[in-house]
C-alpha cells in the first residue's frame, strides 16, 4: 500500500469526524458525571453507569440506569441537559453558531460536516440553515419552558417550577425523554393534564419533523405551495402516523383497567395522543409502559423503529425511509414501474438507500436482541426486544429492563444508542475502507424473486 493510499484510507472524512466528535462528547460527559458533585450521595457514580447516562443524553435517548431526579444534583442534571442540547442539535451546529458569533468565516470543510450532520443534500445555504435551526430551537424551548413553568407552579414553588419547565422543555424538544420527576415515574402524574400533554407533545413533534422541514416552511411561509417534496412527504407521513397511532392506542387500551379505562373521555384522548407521539423517539411517558396490552406494545415497537424524520433530533429509520419502501412495494403490487409521491417520480437510488437503511437497522436490532437474550436471560423476550428497538430508535421508553441490565447489557445498549443516533449507514461508512471508483461494470443478471 502506497503512502498516498494509506493517507486516503485513514483520512478524517465527515462521517468519521461525526463519529469521533460524538464519542469525545460522550466521554467528556461521563467523566463529569463521575465527579462527586454530580450525585446527591456525594460519592459520584461508577464509570460504566456514567458512560451509559452520558451516551443516553448525548444520543438523546432517555434510557436510564438510575433515576435522574433522585440521583443527580443540579450540577449533574445540568451536565445531562447540556449533553442533550449538544446531542440534539449536533456539535457541528453549535460550533458553527459560535463561530458566526465571533465573526469567523465558515470553511468549505466545515460546510461539508454540517451537510453530513444535518443530512442535507447539498452545502448550498447550509450556514443559513444552521442559524435558522438555532433560532427555531431557542424560540421553541423558550415558549415550552414558559408554558410548562406556569403549569408546574401550580404544584411546586416558583423557582423549582421554572427549573422543571426549562429542563423538560429542552429534554423533550430534543426528543431525549429525560425527566426529573423522581421515582422512575416520568410524566404519569399528568396523563390527563392538557397543558403538560399538549405542550410537551408539540415540542416532541417540532423537534422530530426535522430542521430541513422547519427551514423550508420558514422560507416559504408566504407561499406554502412551493415547499419541497421532502417537506410534503415528512408532514403527511407524520400526520398519518400520529392520527393512526392515537386511534389504535385508544381502541387497544380503552378497556385496559391499568391504563385508559379509569380515565375521563378527554383523559383517554390525551393519553392516547401522547402514547402515539412519544414512540417517535421522545421517551417520556404518561402511561406506565409495562401495563400496556401486548398489541399496544407491538404498535409502540413499530413506531419506535420508524422513528422521527431526517435531520431531526430523533432516531429510527426515519419517516421518509419507511414511506419510500412502502411506496415501492405498493407500486410493485399495482404493477407500476415508478414510485410517485405528490406527482413526482422517486429516483431508484433513493429506493436502494431506503432498503439499505431498513435492512441495516433490522440486522442491528436482531443482533442486539440476540446478544441481550444471552446476557439478560432472566428477562422475557418482549422486554428485551422492546429495549433493543428503543435503544436503536433513541427513544428511551422501557419496560423496566434498563436499571437491571448486566454490565455487558449496558455496554450493548450504549453502543446501540450511539449507532442509532448517528445512523447505521454513517457509522458503517466511517468504519469502512473507502472504495476506488469502479472502472467497469458486469453484465446484467436475472433470477426469480418471491
């Protein structure tokens, strides 16, 4: 191997920089959470638990081995909240924003990194998009904090209410799902509260539709008919999943005495809506997850696997990936050659990429589930599968397995959250050897399918 090829192989490409950047932030967060000042006991916590918590926060997941409100001091909670904010927006967005504040010019390499981090199709207008993202995030989290603070002030002192409002607004906008309610109970005390349910639900949706969509809507706010195909597909798919999810949760749980049955009619609707929203990679919950009926748990697994939209704070295979493959299958069933959305034909490479993403995600979930079935043998299979999909989708919902994970189980879930946040393809490209350009093509072959 020549020196040139060796340098090319180990060159820091945008995917490699993103992987290394996230890894560095996680390690820094883990060391901070190990400090005695981070925990109420004053003894710090083990590095493995700190690493797991830091990974969960940076990858905006929300799976926890210890209760955030009961275990961490304000300092520890602020470390977690900072990791959530950096992980949700991406460290490249943050660095670009601060570079613009001090008047530094953004290089082309940094624009390439932003393009990769935001999953955008080109570098054109990428810096403007980064500024829009930061402004939109600040405004959304501020409004969410104000509404939540007013509501929490009815149940607790004003200073504590403001703190709770800020924490839960930032956490849920970034689809992290961390809470400081204590007792591993998340938001179950507010299942019938319209202010908490709707405010946090909307924050989750806004953070999950993707910054590309937000930027497009702001740019074309006066002529919404000019929005891109991407925005149309994301908004329509999100709306369908939310409505279908709400209706299905309501129908499946309405007679469940542990969940919806005891609630008022409006409470049933609010709880059903929230349970349809939160699997879209948010992680906070108003219904106790282990109490859900098996069909609802399966529905939740499906929604967690699909996840949020590209370029958002959420994980999963993404809404566009799901609808692209669904559209391809539907076209084949109807005997049509083209996949068409909103009177536009989808190029074949997008279908191949969607298939690659879904297959990679399925393989990852299967491998993780199999490994956890070995390391966590005392737990039932549904618990393990639920945990694996939740970690991959960076959701944070749990049937109670996370606090009881073995050391190997914690490492497996932490790695899964890391891969899920960056995307299986990004991690694979970062680790893979860069291939040379193909100089020839083989003749076409044909065999039977199905």
